[in-house]
C-alpha cells in the first residue's frame, strides 16, 4: 500500500523514481528524450567570434565585379569590407570606431591589423581597433589637433577649435615628438 502513494514517504518516492528510470522507460520515450536534448542544443544562442585579422580595406562590390563579372555601375555606393590575408572577405559594419575607414581613403592604401568581432552565420565584422603595418612595424593610427592637443578616432573638424584634424601614424611603443594625451 505504501508504494501507491509515494508522496507520503520521500524514501519510497526515491525508490519509485529509480524504478521509473531503470525499468519503465520505453524505447520511444528514450528517443524522445534524445530528441528534446538535441533540440535544446540547437536553441543555444550562438556567440560572436573574436578575431584578429590582417588585410586591406576594399570595396567588396568592386572585388566581386572584378572576380565574378557581377554587374556594377560606375557610380555605385561602395560596400567597404576587409580583404583578409586568410583569403576571406569581411563586410565592415559602420560604427564610431570604424568610421575613419569609410571616410579616409588614404587608409585603404595601408596594410592593417584589425581586431573585432564576427557575428554568427555571417561575415559581418564589427571593428574594435585597427593599426597599420609599415615596413614591418606596427603603427598606431589616429587623428589629432595640434592646436588643442586633442585626439580623435575619425577625420573631420576638431571638437574644440573646429580646425581639421590631421592623420597621425606613429610606431607603437616608440617615443615621438608628437604629443599624446
Ligand atoms: Zn565600390
Ligand atoms: Zn582643435
């Protein structure tokens, strides 16, 4: 009689569970369990991948036009991305940290080391930082107002005096005459 109502006795309840686990699972139920646990894994959210890449900024539309003869008008809107030396193209997301690469075409002539995140199931690249390599030496890139000694991440006018900021490229970890805030 005790086993009919296991809630009254926790020990018997445990025995009941054990009995169910070992003896009462039909093969269909086991298959169902496997299916459910598999489904849970698919539901797990994919995370962005941190990357460090070397390459140059290019117009991806022009690259595809060049390699695959895709139709492209001369006055197209450029689709900027990184042509990585790992052989892959990454579409560059436009953020405050990547803005300079959209505005300053001089940066397209440079070999860059970029750090950022690539989003799941895509080649979309969010930039966290970029530096250049010149003559094998890593260089920091930023914009500078030498009147106000203010540093900026993208070209344009100085926040303070409104004069245009200048592009600075200086070797990382080296002393330089250019003052740094
Ligand atoms: Zn283009
Ligand atoms: Zn200024």
